[in-house]
């Protein structure tokens, strides 16, 4: 009962309690505000400006307003730009493919990540420590190293094919590298730990007495999972999905190393525009802008649905 | 407890968990094993040797990798230190300074580097430095890394601060401590595990970063990931696997360190 | 109006708002020097807020606070010579017991050897000598409570504030520590302001009690006064148990009063002076009612329930169908307790009935 009273007070805290470092907020916040504003918000703004400029052929821009970048993204006007505009499917297709790949990677990560997180959260003592330790290591291991390892493993004459040939499962090497499947495998493999940890954290907070209560009220194990456990750990699941989906969408390493850069995804498309002399900065900026808008729109939709659910 | 009455048990989950671990570790372990391969060919495993480790440290490319490692470490230490200081100040403002104007927008701003796809940040940073005419090099990498590391340092520090009830600082003030004293003597020591894990996380994030670095590094400046990427583009040679194994071991050391501090944390929480 | 310098804590017209919510409403109160003063009320009544206002953790919306004649309303907590024993103790987890106890003295700039002397005295006072090098996590709940007390006493504050310090202890320990607290207050001569929601605790420990509800002060007085002469129905029902009877047409005639109970029952009872008349609430403590035969009773009714309390039994009697009265009967064997359904008379003595205005 006494705790209740303290809680009441802390909920009304901002208006009444003397914040301990009150009055210092601006000084403490200033370094973060300045750094993030000058070196992230302003650059994003400049990038937006650049996407409306004219390209310079050796990389860079000419300060002249132009819609060419966006026009090139969406329309095809023939080789000399004088034919009637038709919708250009190449880049839209790349975006669509990236969305699809990222979505599939997220789904696969969830299918494998949820049970894994569940197993970790329900271990006790030393075993929980071991599992948690093992899942944390890949999380901290350099993504580049992990992608290279995967490339090494699945190459035409890599260890995987060697073994499959040796034990006679195959009679000629399985061609995996530079396929959509390889990209998918790479994305899935890259971001799987990002799915497990947030889900683990929310299952850890789940009170298993609720499962017993559900069982007591005649619910089956799977019904309990679906209707009791899953809704309660959903914030962790959603966090995991965002952590997998967003980096997958703009991924560069997996498509480049495992997809051989021929199978374009957004990341490779953008990177190409800034490489050496062949690039097109306004077009790269426009593609980045479109990718950023896509992600921000999705995150905003999610945030809105969250706040509506809370109300 | 029998399986029938254990509500923590779901058939098949354990198998999927083990599969998950297998998939995560198989490529890493294979690379580790092949890094001890004596053969020049990466496909045939001949006999165990440290030949490629010697090659990493003393071979033809040793100088390049040593310079890249040095660059990576100095940039990571610098970026982690600066971003940890910025994040610590920000978390005090966000959690211990009551209301202020701009607080509502501060959290989205602090987590912006996490929400913007890395490649977009890379492009924006490149364009920014080029627009203001700032020559790419160590400084541009460092600045980009500081920005990117702020949320990674902020989250563990803020989480730790949230678990420290403000009643400790109130008790200190009740016992005649000034604000500076209650920060120095109470909040800072209690916050230390959070600050250390924030620093470690920022450090490893900076050390790992490839995409942003690749965009904002000048010609001739390489960090370890860009050097490895450049080498791997020409085919995965055994010395790459040796370096990978060394980095893998570094990561394991770091995870162990952060677990040690995590232990300290849970001990304190028991109180 | 400034309270005199002999008033330990003077609270004058204090209001505390959180947005629209009013936690303290125009509250005035004087706590005397060397007094064990208790703030009592249900959760959310504002007693903890009042304590935190005195300590300086909450800014007041209106009014002033005086500490021995000095206006401290604008001072931050570290400039107020009062110390707090927190509900969950708030011992600094990274410091030893001794470091905790010395904290305040060191901040006050007391020379190290004097500080240590005072610190050890405080530890001795709470019987915690010998454990000074432990960390808080290595102590039991009771020991932590003692260290928290020593830490707050060591700087010899002018007023000691205690925020439900016993609520985390189990019953037996709580009762023992209660007496000890009272003794420590006596020995040190420091004014104690003690917050609790436990009325029994308040009655046994306090020199004076302030009963609060919904941010408003209900009554201030000694334990006996609060229990026997509650000023309103909230105090009467919050402190102990009571029968509250709404009445009309109350007339006092010498040593006898008559009134009309709900359901039109005529009730006549012995009164001790007082010429109040009209409507009101009668408060009658269950232990002041006694049972007799239906013919002898001032009221009579049917026994509808027994509530077994161990040494006593509460007998619930329905009067005229609509009214229920509870009488406390000593449990001296089954013979004296009427059976369910039995018709009984209810007797009471002069002074048993208290008329409340609301």
C-alpha cells in the first residue's frame, strides 16, 4: 500500500520533484544536440539538396536545379532522352527486390530466433549463461568477417561442396554463390543475433505463472503460446523485426560479397553511384532519400500504431 | 519436472535453438580451422601450421594490416571515448534533470543514427564533407564514427541509470551533499557498469564498421575492415582467415569483459 | 505569521499540486521541540508528500515551512538541517556501513576524527557496532534499517524524518524496533516526524498524531484524544473500529439524550453534558457496547453474525432490520456469547457515545 503511494508520486514527478540536475539540462544535452544536428541532420538535409542538383561527370555535382535524378529513377526516356516517358522498372524493381529479400530474411530470422530466444530464457543457472554467451558472440563479431566466412563456406569449391561431394550426396558442385539464395542466406545469417536478443529480453520478463493460469483454464500449450505468451512478448518481437529488417533493406556486404554485386539490391545500387568516376551523385542521393523515406514511413506507421494501441 | 507439467517446454524449440547455434557457428568454426591449414590452396586441408599467422604479422601485407589495425584502434578508442562522454551527459539530462524544452525531440534525435539505414548515413556524411570542402581522412572517419556510436553508448548507460533509483541521490542531498558531490560520490560510481558497457559497445561498433568508413575514408587511409574487404575482393586467401580468427578471438575477449561487468551489475541490483 | 523558535517544524498554509492533482491542501501544523510526532493516514493521503516537502525533495506550490523559526521553504535538501530515514532505506550500495554513516558528517565538513567518533556513537546507539565494514547487501533487512537510522542520526539533525521505516520488517521485529525508536528519540532529544499508515503503530509510539486524508489535515492530538474523541467520522472509522449511526431529531435533556435512528427507531441513551441538537452521526466503539437481555437493553435486536478475533468476539446485531451494530465481547468461554438468531439487548454507559457533526 505504501508503495502505491510512492508510485503515485513518481508518476507526478516531473511537475513537482526537484529534478536533481535541474537547470543543467541544456548544458548536458548540448554536446549530443550539436553533434547529431551538425553531423547527421544537416548532412541528411544537404543530401536532399544534392538529389535535386545536376550531376558532374567525374563525381560530385553542378549547382543547378534538376529533377533528373528522380526522373531517371522512375522514367525511361530512351537513350537520348527524347522519347516519350515510359515507366522505368529497373530501379523500382531493385527496391521491390530489396524489400522482398529483407522481409523474407526477417521472417526466417523470426522463425528460428523466437524458439532460440525462448530456449535461452527458460534455461536456468549455468546453461542459461552458456547459451547467452554463445548467442552474444556472433552479435559482437565483425559483420564483414562473418560474411566472408559464409562466402568461404558456400563457394563452388568451398568446404560445403567438398564434403557434399565426398560423402556422395552430390555428383557436381552445388552453385550457390552469386545467387538470390546466397544473398538471402547472407542476410539471414548476418542479422539473426539481432532478432534473438530483444526477444530473449522480453521473454525473460514474462511471468510463467501466467502459463500455469492458462493451463489451469484448459488452454493447450500452443494456444497459450499464441494467445498469452506471444501478445505479452510482442514488443520484443517487433523490436527484433525492426533490427533485422532495416539493416537488411540497406545491406551492402551480403549482396556485394555473396551476390557478386550483379544481383543488385538498394545498398549496392547506392554504393555504385559514389565509386570513382563512373558515379552519379544526385542519383545516389535520390536513391538514398527514397530508401530513407521508406524506412521512416514504416517506423512512423509502427510508432503510430503503438501509441494508438496504448490509448 | 516432467514435461507434461513444465509450461516452459515446447516440443521442437530446443531443436530449433540448436540449429540456430549451429548455423551461427559453422562458418566461423570452419574459417578458424582452415586458418591453421598449411596448404596454399584454401580448399584442401593438409596439415596444421601457423604459417598464415606468421604471414599476417611478418608477410608481404603485414605492414598494410599493421597500419590498418593501428588506424582502427585509434579511431575506435577516440570515437568510443567521445561518444560515451556525450551519451553520459545526455542520459543525465534525459533522466535526472526534470523537464526542459526539446526533451520530447531529444530521444528521436539520439536514436536517429539507429533508424537511418547505415548506407544512407554514409552517403549523407560523404556529401556533407565534400560540400564543406573537408578533406577525407582520419578526421572524417572519426567524426562519422562518433555520431554513429552515440546511441550505442547511450542505450546501456540510460538503461543502467533507469535502474538506479533517484532515492540514492536524494539521500545524498539529504545528507548535505551538493549536486556535484551527489553526482561524483553516488551516481557516477553506481552508473559505472553502464558507462563501461556503453564504451565497450561503442568501441566494437566503431571497430566493426565498414560501410560508413568505406565512404568517408580518404584515398590511402584504411581501417582493418576496409583493408580486409579490399583483400577479400581479390579472393579469400588463407591470411584473411587468420586475421578473421584473430578478430573473432578479440570479440570473444570483449564479450567476456562485458559479461564480467554485467556480473558486477547484477550483484549491485541484488541489494 | 511566523511560528516561534520553539516550534521545531512550522507548516503554514502549505499547498502542493501535481498538475491538477492536489496532494496537500492549505495545510497548517506545528510540531514541537523534542516531540515524537506521527503523520497517519491511508495511502495517497499526502503524509509522505508532507514529509518530502519538509525534507526539501518537493517544491511547495504555496505556503511556507519553518525550522526552529527559520524559513526553509526555498532551501534545497542539502541546506536543510533535517535528515531522512527512507522507506527502502536507500543505503548507498557501493559504500560500507561506516562510509554510509560518515557520509553526512563528511559533507558537513566535520573533521575526520570527530566524524568517526560521532559515526561510531550513532552505530552504537542503534546497536550496530562491529558491522561497520560490511556492505549493505551483506546485511539483513532489520540491520539495514538500523544503519539507515544511524546514518540519519549521525549528523545530529534538528529534526529526523522517518518515512514508514518499519513497513519492510516482519511483525515481531516491527514491534521490537518500535519501542527502540521511541527510546532513541527520548535519549537523543531530537524531534522525530514519523510517517505510517498503521494506526496501531501510531497509537503506541507517538506523543502526538496528525491524521490526514486526501491532502487535508483531519485532527491533531495525543493518541488517547484521537481514539476517544475523534473530530469526524473519517478519524473515528480510520482509528480503530466503530459503529457509525446517522441520527435525526437529537435532543439532549440533562444526563439523557434521545434521537431517531434510521427506520424510525427511538433511541435514548445516557449523555455526558453537551447540549447538541439536530442531525449528525453517532460513533460508538464496539468495546463500549455490552449485551444484556432484550428487556433491559436500550436497543434490541437479533444476532446475525460472529467474528472470531481470539481474545474477543465481535457480535453483529441487526436492529429493526435496517441497522447493524457490532459489539465486542470478551471471549471467556462460549456461555457469554449469544447464539446466532438469539434476541439480545444492547447496553451502553455514559460517555460511550460521541456525536460527530458530519
